[in-house]
C-alpha cells in the first residue's frame, strides 16, 4: 500500500509563532528537517524530501508519503512530542489523522465496485461506486473511512481515512495511538477492501 499523503496532527492552541520559537524549532530539528519555509506569520514548515513538520497556531502536523511499511508510528510520535515540548505546550492533545493511500489489485475496481448496487449505478449512469464507513471506536477514535476505485487507474483501490481521537491523548501514549491507526489501515481497512473488490 502506498500512502499518497498523510497528516498526523496534534490539534491544540499553539499560540504565537515568534522568532524565538522558530529559532528553537530550527535548532532542535535542523538535522531532521533542514529546509525551513515560512509562508506567512502563522505557519512554519520544516521539511525534508517527502516529509514535513507543519506548525500553525492551532495544530502541530507531521506530513509524509511513501510505502506504508516504511511509515513508522514511533518516529512520527517522537517528532510530534518533541515539537510539543519545544513549544512548551500541554502534554495532552486531541489527535487527528488523515491518510490517503492506494493499493494495486488484479481486478477492475470500477466494475467490481458496482457489486450489489449495479442496478442503482445503472440508473445513475455511474461507472464506479465508492464506500464510506462511519467509524466509532468508543475508546480510541471516530471518523470516516472511504474505500473506492482509484479513478486514475481501475486496477487500484483508493483509501481515505479521517479519524479523530475520542479524548485527549497524553504525549506518552501518542505512539500507541498512531500505531493503532496504521494497523487499522493495514489490516482491517485493507481486509474490508478485499471483500468489496476481490
């Protein structure tokens, strides 16, 4: 599975992004993210290749792309926690995760997606059907999971996860939460897709 884009966010009031805070971030993250972008006074982007740490006045975001097996939840958590500590913020955060991914299959996903709803898709002249699952794990997260044909290539499945923690997560537990989300995508979401398209 290839992650086209992912955002792992600590949603919280960050406050003013002063020069002293920017300098502290530069000093602590230069080896990890040597490129510094300041598109405006309310956003700082620390970047290297396909990964970035994005800080705005209402969130701290780690963004990346690449093969899912190479995305390490512990590393993501470590970077987010470190940024949170440098900015001297509360160790408790709401966590938002958005992941867009694709996976190759040996089927025409546009045709297979019509499945049980072929008659409805014919009525609407639809050439493919996407599925939205509303998720609520009472103890961890809630949100949406979309599984659908990848329009650019009928032999790929497109995934979109938009999940939000149901309660504040302490810095010590962020790695567990992120690992749970990555496992959920790799195991349960992928298995659900195989029931639809294979």
